């Protein structure tokens, strides 16, 4: 999302409200996840000695594949955003996001926050049983009847102890 910062760029301490609901420029995320809907942001943008600070909340819904059963899952995120932006002439000496002129593009900063907030393993439900490792049946939908008599080789010594 692009924000016109001409009203606050020259005035130290000036701030503006930033609220938007819009379609993201890229729907593909990490780990095979895809944005389902428009993203919603509400926050403030403040000029502190030429550095623009964006503070607020980002809300979105995304779709992914369940890590255990491989079924589609729909999830939501509510992310607290706190990012800084600095003029592109000073950006090389800083870890802040660069901006040029009077238009601030927040897309990269928001996308980075979304990707960092995604769970490593998405589940359709916390109680998801996953797939049977022998026949591949979805254990959430049926009991397959496979017998799990394999013993972890690291624990085989304990089995002999109880005989």
C-alpha cells in the first residue's frame, strides 16, 4: 500500500492515521500459504526526526495445507506492526525500510511481518490426527485398522528389560 506522506514529512513529531482494506499485491506467502482475502491495517505513521514510524495492527486470512492430514485449512492472523522507514539516501547505514520522495510504499514491510508471523506447521485443528503412516488413511475421517507394532530402535533395550 502506498501512503502519501507529504503532510508529515517536513514536520518533526507530525503524525497521520493510516487505515486501509485492500487486495494484496502478492497473494503467495511462504510454506505454500496463500492470502484468502483483503488485508486490513489500522495504525499511525509518525515523523520522528525524518524517520517515519508505522505502528498498528494488520489482520488477514490465509489458506494453507494441514501439516498432518494434508487437507486445506483456513487460518487468520492478527499482527502487531512496528516498523521504521528512512529516506533512501540514508538507508544503506540503517536496518530500516527505505522510502523515496513523498510516497511511502509499505508493501515490503507488511509482507515481511506476515511471513515472519506464519506458523512453521499449519494445522486444520489442534486435535488433527494426521495420516496413517502405513496405509495413508486420514485418521480424522476413519480408523484404518493398521497395527502399529514397530518399536523405535532407540528404545528397543527397554522392551527387553520388561520381558
